[in-house]
């Protein structure tokens, strides 16, 4: 969460549009928690990896523009 907030604040400061990646990251994290709590096999790992990909996408967008 701290890295996500830092990337969001940096993107706002630098006027970079990372809304789609940030929204997808948030949605995947919301989906992850119930899947993990219920104990669904394998699917939470895929959702967690997907949220990581969104975070990397945000970082790349910030780094390219900066």
C-alpha cells in the first residue's frame, strides 16, 4: 500500500495519468481479500500477481515521464 500511495502521489504531482492502472490495482486488491479468506485455491495468487503487474505498470509510466 505505501508504494501504491507513493506512485499515486508522484503521478499527481507530475501530472501523469495512471488512473486505469490504479483503478485496476485497487479492484484486484478488493477481489483478492475475499478469495483469500474463503480459501479458494490458486485464484488468489493470480489476482495478487495481476495487482503487482498494475503497480509495475504505474511505476513504468511514472519513470518514463519523469
